C-alpha cells in the first residue's frame, strides 16, 4: 500500500470533559438543582438518587472547587448548548488575514504607486500587510538603499497604520508588517 505524504487527519476540537453520575469521584459534593437552588453539601450517591428521581443527570461543573460543585441537569441538552455556543463564538470571531506585497530596488515609480494603492485597499478592509523588498544577486550589496526604498514606500501609504514590528532583515532582503489603526 502506498503511503500518502502530506496528508494528516485534522485533530478534533478538544471540549472540556465533564464527569457525570457514577463517574464523579469525590467523597462529598456541593449540589445545585435544575432551577439554580442550592441543595448544599451531600454524598454523591444521594445526589445521584435525587437526579434520577427527576429523570436528570448529576454533572460535575467545577471539579477543582472544594468540595466539587455538581449540578442536576439534562446532560445531553447541556452538551448541545455548549456546542452551539462554541460554533456561534467561532462564527463571530474576526478573521484577520496577512496580505503580502513584494517590491524590489529597481521597481519603477508607477509600479510602486500601484502596489501602494493595493496596500491602502488591504488596510481599508482591515487586513494586515506584509511588505517585502527582495534583493537578488549583486543587489544584496546595497542593503542601505533597499531599507531606504522600503521606508519611502511605507511613508506613501495614505491610510493610518501602525507597525506591528519594525523593519526586519531576512535572507532575501527586508520585510515589515503593518496593521490598520
């Protein structure tokens, strides 16, 4: 059988594990019923008995507390609500992309203006912009000129921005990451 390189199954998201009913391993537990009323400290077997009478589960919600806090609730419904809440928060989270722009020392003025307009457009959309100046061959001897060109390019950007990190030297030249304010 042929081995597929580069294929790796996606890891499943790690959700907090809750102990339920007989899996609770404490001597005493602090119990809260389904309406939010405290029933106080009691033996876990006694709490499980109360939960079973109401056809619900005993769920350990705070295992690190002393004694652990348990709640009488419908565990299936609770898991569904947790998953729903997680999906909602994931959907609301803002995804920020890092867009890249590459220039060279010998890039013409018109091309620099075009790339400058691109950087403005990216910043307006709320994306970060990684600006790189690439040096090839003998251009590597003129690092000071490349740094100056990059600084001039950044000064021409019209949209207000902040530098995420200062101009950094990389093996091929220099780069800088800017973000909208």
